[in-house]
């Protein structure tokens, strides 16, 4: 598997490429994320070739939030940068990666993330039909007004993977403890 890094629109992109890629995987990541480990795990777990693209997210609470919300944990609130992040994926990242690596225009695109990035992925599934699938690992479905949002909208991605960690719904934090029920609502 080949690894390449480059800047694209002031975002560091890390790409792991296998020959004969059947899928394009895209994931937001910050500078603490072990991209090497995740790419290696996928390589060992998948029987199809892929291109895995991580793009840098510098301000998690702003760049991945679909709308403004007051602080829930600590003092930092949430912005509404998800619109710009999705636009970056659709209009800059995907076209660049497709051209750079000669991808078939019909290659299935999978967007994945963890926690707030997973919520961004879910929200993106409602906004765009570019993603064949979305993987939302422990998504922040506790996010204010998320339940109302999903009740009035329909996802456009064909496949959505949801997971929930063992600790989230067992915490003493009132907001985080709602995650189990909200995942069930999301599943419906």
C-alpha cells in the first residue's frame, strides 16, 4: 500500500492507495489520529482494493457541526462548518482524488468517522447522494436538535453503518446518556 501526503485547499490530505481500487474511502481526521494504523487494519480486513483519504480537520467543533449549538462539554460551542466541509469533499477533494489517481467516475465513495465526525457523516448522508455508504462509529447523536432533524429528513446514502460504544449511554452525563435511545431512533 502506497502512502502519499499533500496539501489541498489548506488541508493536509493523507492517502493510502492500493492497486485496482474498488472503493474510495474518505475520513476526517485531526493530527492525533493514527492514520497508518487504521489504513493497515483495513488492508488486512478487506478483500477489495481501496484508496483511503484522510483530510485534516483543525477545529473539530466548527468544521464538523451541521449548525450552531451551545457548549455541551466545557466552554467551546459548536459552529456550522459542516456545510463548508461537505462542499470541500464534493467540489475539491473528490474531483482532485479522482483525477490524481485516475478513478472511475462511478467508484463507490464511503464516508466514515468517529464521534462528532460520525455525526458529520450521518448529516452528509442526508445532504448528498455522492456517498454510496456512510460509516458512523459512535456518532454524536446527542447533538442538539439532531432528533428533530432526522424526523423531518431522509438519508440519500444507500447504506449507513451505525455503532455505539459500551460506555456512552452508561455515563452520568445527562446529555451523553441519551445516546443509546437516539441511536435506536436513528436506526428506525
